[in-house]
C-alpha cells in the first residue's frame, strides 16, 4: 500500500451509512485505489478492477 496521487475519491456504496465504516474508491488509471475515508492521507490499496470484483465477491461470501 502507498499514498495515491490526487484523484477524485468517492464513497463506496458498500460502506455503512453510519459514517464510521467508510471506504472510498478512486480510478487511478489502470487500477482502483481503496482507502479509509477517516485517513485520507494514509495508505492506499491499489487493485486491478478484476481484483476488486474478486475482493467484493469474497466479502459477500463472508
């Protein structure tokens, strides 16, 4: 994980509405950045689009 360049980050629709469990996503040109909205200057997980799909599918399965 590393810091991401300035990008347009958006809150994931998979985040809870309570405000404490927010994940943000950004298109980083070829990969998707995933970060914790409470720490916007913190680390960023970079995954391919296929990797993000697989991550979300695994999360749904528990």
